[in-house]
C-alpha cells in the first residue's frame, strides 16, 4: 500500500505532478472598477443611508447578502456609510479578495445579477461539486452551482441549449422562454461555439427550462410524449430524452457510470461555466490541481503500453477505457485529495518514482 508518509515534500509533488485546471479554459477578464478602492477614514465622516438608517445593522447585512455583487459595489458608492457597510461585509471581502477575476467575468458576461452575494459566497466556501462527491473547479454561470468537469459534460441539469432547442424539446412559448435566465454568446468574451444563427445566440439552462416545462405539462412522461412528436430524428430524440434524466445519485462517481447510461453530447461543453476558486474554513485557497501522472497514464494507454492489470484496476468492465482514463486526466482535485491521489496514481509512480514510494 502506498502511504502519504512515503511522499517527499508536498510542494515538490505539486511542482512536478500538478497543473492548473484553468490551463484548458480561460475567459478571465479584468474589471478595474471592482478592485479594492484605497482605504478611507470613513468612521471620521458623517454620512447617511437615507431611509435605510431606520433599519438595524443586522437587517442591512441580510439585505446586502441578497444583492448581487455589482449592486453591492454600487451601494458602497452611494455614501461613506454605505461604503463602510459593504467593505466590512465578510462575504463581499472574501469574494473580492479570493475570486475577483471570476466575479469580473460574471459582470463582463452580463450574468452577475443572477448570483446573490450569499449564493456566490456559499459556492466559494464549498469546494464540492453540487452533483457528485468530487471537487468542483467550476461555477455554473446561470445557477451559482459549483461543478466538476465530468458533471459539466454529462449532467443534463448543467447543459446549456439554444432557445430553438428549448422550444423543440420542452414546448415552451416565447413568453415562458423569456422567464428563463439566459447567457448571450459574446464572441471574443465567452468561449462558447459561435452560433450560426445570430438571432438565436442566447443559451439557457436545461434545469430551469425543465422546471417550467414540468409546471406546464405536468410530468416528465408528458414532456417525453411531446418530444416524440416534435423531434425529427432519432439523434434529436435521444438527446431530448437525455435532458429529462435525473442527475446521478450524489454519492456516485460520474466517471464510473456504465456506458449504457452514459451520454456526452454537448456543443457548448463547459461554455456555461468559469473556473472558480474555493476558500476553506482555515483560509486555504484552492483552484484544484490536474494530475500530470493521470495524463501520463492516458499517454501510455494511447500507445497501447498500459499494463492490463493497471487498466483493470482503473476502469470497470462496463465502462469504455478511453472515457474513464481521459476523465481521470481532466479531474481537478483540491490540494489534500490531490496529494492522497498521487500516493495511488500509477502514472505518477512511472513519471516520478523518486517522489512516490509504493510499499506493497
Ligand atoms: Zn461532479
Ligand atoms: Zn493521477
């Protein structure tokens, strides 16, 4: 058995065997106006919040929690007292200090109003994927949900589809579509695939569309029945029915879902998310690490030199080997679980045996 005690200094391991998840997807943008202003001597100034002065401070804090971070920033500009309230608000300070770039991306992509400070801070403080036990290195742009790479590609709730597809699959009217939060595809800013039809370049979250469709049609079976009439090809119907599936149980590893239940089909894979850090109770900031050892394992597989016994240990018999091995390569892990993983990673042992000692 490998043991963490056998490993050399963790910094050395991270230096040799880790890479950052943002290396495969980067849309981070600067927004100068969200940077911390210079410190001011606010307590020495007289100021007012207008009618809000009548409210106790704890109620004002609750109201600030419900604002999005851009509105909170504007509130801070309204008066010296407003500034003092906002800049002493712990959730705001955490977000601006730890997640300034992703917050700026939300502003730039015009979706920041969909995320309250409370929701964003909740995502910051929880490193876990909303839908599985793995580390969630990304934030869904339309729902404040933290998610992992595998769930981004396979979980129907996280998929984004165009308005035309929403109408086809869920039979929603223009008016109902208007109720859904949307993400405009902005070439040069978002990294979604350019839509061939410029009049239909807003994309919607399947989970929100499904919720409205359930209210309208009454049941998943009725929605599926409508899809069978409207879908003009087997491929369209298969995808539509996939959108109706429930997410996998929250304790299941999405990578190990049997092939028979697995479908990865998403033109906008990852386009509805941004890399998002996490902040632990003890103040540690994580972005997630990808394992270079797992990348090495995938290379060995593609050269057909990965030993059968190692392959059998990694891939269940009912899963395609390339899917699982590639998924392991793309899996981001928080620092602690990354170091634990390295102690058991075949590729890491092959790449850097001087760092990873195995005692069987
Ligand atoms: Zn996940
Ligand atoms: Zn690995």
